C-alpha cells in the first residue's frame, strides 16, 4: 500500500463495475447532488478519484467536525503509548481548576466521556468557551451539569477541545505536532494545518487536509490500526472506536446531522465512512452523507462483497 495514489487500477481488477461507478456519478448529477470529491479504494488499490470543479483531490479542505476523528485518534495513540487512560478523570490533568466552583458531577468527568460526548452537560459548552474571557478549561468545568456523566449523549465540541488540550499537556506538543509524528508521517500525509486557540489546536474543528489523506485514515481503521505494516493504534482501540455507545439518533446533533458514534467523528459537515461491506471509501461533503451511502449501496452491493 506504499504511496497509495501513485497508481490507479481498473475497477474490474478488484471486482467493481466501472459501469456502476459511472452510473452512480450520473445519478448524483441528475439529482443535483453537490459532489465535491470521491475516492474509492478496494483491497488497498485506488480505483477511482473524482473531483468536481473547482475542487481538486490534492487541495486541502476545511473538514469541520471531521477534525474530531483525528483528535480522538490522537487520544488512541496516547493510550497506546501509556500516557493516559480513558478512565482517567479529566480534572486530574487540569489541577489549576480543582478549586473552582463547579458541580460535583463535573469532577467525575472522565476522558471516555469526552470521547463519547457524554460529559453530562445539557448543551454544547463551546459557545460559552469561545465567547468567554476566562481560560477555556475553566469555562468547561463550570458549566451546569444536567446528567450523570456517561449516561446521556449531547453534542459537545467544547469537550473535544478539552481532548486537544489533554494531548498538549501529556505530550508537551500541540495536537497537530503530536499527530505529525505519530500519524501523519506514517500515513505519508505531508500538508495539513489546524486552527489554534492560543497554543492549543481547536481539536473539534479547524483542520485543513486533502481528501486523499482522509482516505488514508479510513484505511488505517479498516485495517484495525495498521498502515503499511506499521501498528499505529491497537486493535482494541479500533474495535471500541466503532462500538456505538448510545442509541443512534438525530437529537442533540447540529443541523439534523446523520446518526453516528461520535468517537469516529462522523457529522453533517464532513465524514470518513468505512463501508466495510463494499470497499474503503472516504470523501468530504457539506451535508446529507447518508444519501451518498444509500446511492452507492444501491448501485454496488449486488455486484461484489469483501
């Protein structure tokens, strides 16, 4: 799989119909679906790359909440390296916040609750964090806790920011630099940028990365944490990453986003979708990612299986 996109293969070489791919793209045009970029990879072979003007597969894109997937992956690497555990209390990593006036339940928030967006907050904390004048961790911990942590899903980009700051504190590196060493370099991803709040990458948003490079992350998870023979994540982490924590629902998800396990960061503004019954397919779109899945399955699932 070295240099994944150096060579493209004929779809039929890996059991996929070129006609079906062409028909799928035609149907997208017929319904005026705003396709930007599509990659199809099967058996570690790139077979299709489509970009609609003015977009190019090599250009970096702002991928909105797909950023969360990379942030949670960074936590997985830190767990593998023994730097933290998902059952650790978040407050233990922010000792300057211990004496703040906060709900008792806030002191019981664990890293796993940040990953699953089950911190107990009734609303996303990111608005107060971005609009406040106090340090963001202080604002996060002092927002009202409505549920027992770990029991309710509420979309919370503020919690994902906290994961980014956790990485900075346990590694001495910002999130992007940590990932450059432990993820981007092994995946041969060379051109990324990420917004910062002070010295900390925003974590929940702000990543700019090329669609081709999103595909590589999809392949990493498809191969249970291994890329080009290099073990980047533990298989246990990948399995847990794909295990739904809460019932899939559109409630509490911005803009009516499709259902997701938030640990994998699939949201309305961008997605990495591992379609393991078909191929590894990664793409970036603005909305309604479920429609693309439905159309692709309709045209292909009768033709082949892994």
